[in-house]
C-alpha cells in the first residue's frame, strides 16, 4: 500500500471524491456541491493506494497557524478494520508535523470516536449534529 499526497483536480482526486461520496455522503442521502469541492483546492489531500486503486483517503484543512483539521476520512467498506485507517492517520500526522503544525483537530462521527481514541485523540467538547448525525470535536497535540 502506498500513501501519498494527491493534487486537487487530478485523476486521483476524482477517485477521492468518489470514495468519499460512497462512504460518507450517499448513506446519508447527501452529495457534494461544486462549491464544496472547489474549496478543497488549498487542502492537503492524502490517499492510500494499491497500485492505481484508492483504498482510503483524508484531507487536512488549515484551521490556524498551529493546527490543521482532519476531514473526510474514508476507507473502503470491505477494508475497514485492517489497519489502513490507522496508517492514513499516522501519515497525515507526519505530513502535518513536517509542515510545522502542532495540533490536529476533527469533527469525528460518534461511531468513529473509539478508533480515534486508540490513536491518541481526545474528545474536546459536547456532542453535536453535523450532516444529520452525531459528532464530537476531537484533537491531538503532534
């Protein structure tokens, strides 16, 4: 499995949008708007690949000078629980550290809190609803 940064608008980016749509949006009856996707051009886009096939993805969005927000973490359904997500998170943390950031934050789906806690993230606030489902703010110092 290869982990790498990908370019907005590339063939790999289209795979990323498709994977996120299948895993994160369609089950909620949602889709991406062109405006949402256009706003991702300055984000750090990360994919996990087996040759040319995207297995997982996530993105890092600048929150402030010291922190990035992890967004849109998705792993193919048939591959969840096999360590790919943890590898993605480790890679994302390395990229963030290399760029001088000190903290990662996220809006984690309630169903994923345990996964992130195992990787050292802490809940930092009350439960809230986003994209129709419960979430928690989570964070980790890098």
